């Protein structure tokens, strides 16, 4: 509902502005400005004590205006703060239509206090306290803005959040805020307030939605390339903060930044809370990006006698993608991955992409990609895969993503055992004292409900220098539906983990079948596991010593393949069977840290001597 703005005469404006500054403004309503201040609305918990109530002539100074998007409105703040550090002095006013107020306007706002949950209540997000259906009176213009609160390494507590209240389903909504003890409480105590940060390192690159992530803590779990490592469920990284701009892009383009760059100078504006990142500094004044020259990594070539096996999520690749994407991905395979002998691809779409017409074949997609690799100076890869049942493996509707094996026939051979299809499970037999697949390529346990609406694992049998190597390409279920780190439940619900746990158990069982047939078999399980190296999923994959997560061989500051909301984390993995005890592993950082990405995942490479 659009707001109404009521101007006043200059004489009245002067009187009211004076009273506003002194905090003495009174009104005739039962909920007048003298009785209801912004800190009264915000209260000392996450939910306003006045939620659902009408407030009248709440006073403050406009500190920021959002004129674009679906959440148009403005923030205003009481220049006369109370003495309670738990109560915010700022609040958002949702106008719906483009606001006509400006930063520096002294205003009186009447409206309904509400708690808006970005993404809806099912998202598990915290709520944003706001005033809606407002009537706005502009008292005066050009006022000095309330001084910003500086968010810094010293002001943000090292503990992330209190545990939720068991009596409230694990929610922290009703708990008294302790801004000196917990980072989430600290940020909540500043919700809607004018805040600033000084020079800060970029830990999440500029994304297509014109936002980036910084950390106000220079050394908090720092990666070797300037990011912030998410190394456990309790190392959420308290210094992370999302940055957006209140200035429309047509007026001022948002800066392009990579991880490791520095956002220099002062960035200042209201502290918002949104669906995609939680607490967000919506910048009225934005610092400048200092390019620190982050470069894309190149892994070393495999040495004599080494087999190089890699995994790469190519992010919904289909023939309609620009040739530039195919060329960039191909160049990465050749130059950055050093043309691995075996390459497991995830998210290869069918031959017409997301067109939902029943097409499931992907020959055109793969052949366009392999041709681009040859053009980039790489080998003439051959490939194997199994087409899914239409719209049964998840992903973009109509896209029918699947895993694909590429292999260099000059270096390695594929053992074809026909009969594999979307519904038929491959198995393991013992032949001449060695393990062998009944179908190659073949799918693992495709009828298992763990794979409903998810990609089924693709198993293949390869031979390198006379030695059999089993490779299992995976793309486990996504984290869709999980609550965010800033959720009102703490710890957050990770509902998607249940499916991946069952998927991991199925793959672990299959690997054990191979090892029962030949305890010295070389087995590699790889792909987009969609889960962390410390997760229950990884523990289930490695159960009983069947596999080892090779990324754990890297120093902690190098363990990541993906950057999400400023956290560098592991999603893509290669796991090894016990016979592969000596190997070289590399997470090749070419995408996740960059604003110009060919995929949102970093590929992984493992080299060993079978």
C-alpha cells in the first residue's frame, strides 16, 4: 500500500524539528511519539513487543532510502539513543511504492508494527521488524544523520549465537539479546540502524545481484587466498557481512570484486536483514575496491606413471549456452586442470537444455564440449554416460542433468560392459580374483528411494597401465530447504542432509562390495557431494574405512571448492579407497572466488600411481 506524506509549514517544521532533536515531541494519540520511540518498537529481543499494534508519530531522521526492488521503503533512526545496548534505534518503513523522503529528512511515522520474514516462515529466517502501511510527515530536511555505529573486529563478539530455547523449538527469537556476547545478537541490536565499516577484505565475490561479502575480522579463519574458511558447524565466521548499495545501478555501477580484494575506505548505511544473506549493510556510501590481483590456479601435469582423475561441475551446460562458455570451460580443462586422464562432469544437460519436451539425450552437449577441448589444445576425449528418465533426476525442469565420464583414450581405456540404462543397477562380481562391474557404465542402486528426484551415481571401470580403476561419479542432493546460518533456530535445521546421508550409505555399500571382491581394488568416489568434509554425509561415505576424503590431505586453509555467503567451503570431493595411500590432491581455484565465473564450483584433481 503506498504511503502518504504530509508536508508542514516552515514555522511548524522548525518547532517540531527542535522538539524532535531534544526528544520532547508529544502528541495527542495514545501511542504518541513521546510515548513510543523506535527503541520501544525494537525491544530487547528479535520480535517487537508491539508487533501488530498501531504506532503514531514515531520520530526520527531518515538514514537511507531504497527506491528499487520489491521491498521499497526507507530507514529512519532516533537521534536520541537510550542507554540499552540491546535496543536498536533504527527501523525500516515499508512503503511498497517508491518513497519520496530523502536521507536527512526529519519525519514522523504512523503505521503498523510488523515482523516480516524474508522468504516466508517456512524458510526459518529471522524476521525484520518494520512499520508498514505508513503515514509519513516530513518535518524538516537536511538534518545531520545520526552518527553511525562502527562494526569492527573489536565490536563483533567471537561467539556466533546462543543455543535456541528448547521450549520454543530451538528458536532464539524470544531470548534477550546479548550484543556483547554473541555476533547474531550484536547485529540484531543494530537492525535498521546507521552503521559503518572501515577497510575490509572481500570474502565473497561480487555476484550477479550486485552484492558482495566482506569480513571485518582480518584474520578470522583466513584462507590462503584471502577468503574465510568454513571448517565446522561451529566456525560460522562472525565477521562476515553482506554489502549492497542503495544507489540504483543506473546511477552508480556496483564494483566488481574478487575474494582477497579489499573494500577500502568507509562503507556506511542502514543494517538490513534479507532472505539471501541475513544481516546486510545497505550502503548509502560505498567504499572503493582495491584489486589485489587474485589469479586462477593451474595444477601441475601428471608425471610419468601417474593417473590424473578430476571432477568438475560445469553448471547446467547445454548446447544453447554461448560458445564462449564452452570455450572457457574447455580452456580450464586444458590449462588449469592440465588435461586430466579421466574427468567426471556434473550438470551436463540434455541436448536442448531446459526446454521441457522429453528430450534426454546429451550427445550434442558433450560433443560440443569435447570439440572445444580439442580446439583449446587438449586431447580428443571419449565419453560415457547414461541418459536419465525425463525429469526424474532433479535439477532444472526439462534439463535432465547427469554425470558424464570423459577419458583420454591415449592414456586410459574404458571397459565397456553393455546393458546399463536408467533403471538397471550395476553390480560387482569377482573374476579371476579381481573385482569387476556387471555393467560399465552403470548406475548404482537406481531404484533406491534415496535417489528420488536426484542424480543416480555413475560407475565406470577403467584400465591404466594394466591396472583396473573403478570411478564412481556423483551429484548428491542439494542443500535446498536447509535453514541459513542466520536462522531463528540455532543450530539451524539441515533437513536436506537426510537424503544425502542415505545416498552416502548406498555408495559406501557399493564400494564395500568392490572391496569384498578385491580388498586392494583402486576405487575413486568423486563429484559434487554437496556437503562438507566434516559432515555426516562424508562420515557415512567413509564408514568402516572404505574411503578417505582426499581434500583432508590439504592444509585447512586450502580446503574449499565453493564460496557461499562469504564462507569458503567444501562441496566437491574425491574420496579414495585404502589401496590409494599415496596421492597428490589439488582443489583448483578458478571459479568460486571470482566475480566472472564459468561455473560456481572449483574442480578437484587427484593424481596417483595405480
